[in-house]
C-alpha cells in the first residue's frame, strides 16, 4: 500500500472501474487525484515523497546508494535507514 501515498505530477484519466459505473454516464472517464497501485508512475512518485520527508527530518542520502538515509548527531550517534520496497 506504500505506493498509494504518492502524489500525481500530471493528469491521468481512467475508465470507470467495473461495478462502479455511474448510471447514465457509463462512457464518462475519471480523473485521478491520487496514485493508484499498478500505475507505472507509482514507485517514482512515492519515492519522491519519501525522500522529501526524510530530508525534512534531517536525513541525507548516501552517494553510493540513494535508498540509504543517514542522520548524524553532534554527540557522535547516528541513525541509518535502509529503504527496501519489494514490488516484484
């Protein structure tokens, strides 16, 4: 369900889902307001939102792997977050 939290940067339209057609408007289409699971844009948009949130919290991406986020503290402590999403 993680991909459902991404935001759209473009206009995407779809046919009305089967079983949810509006009577008298069966030929109408729907404009999406949010990402749907299965859209090719979903992983990228979700990562963009996650990356923005982590940056706001003070985390930095490592240069060797953009799915590893590190936050260092003045007392020498640190937090490492490894992002892994298995959608295969």
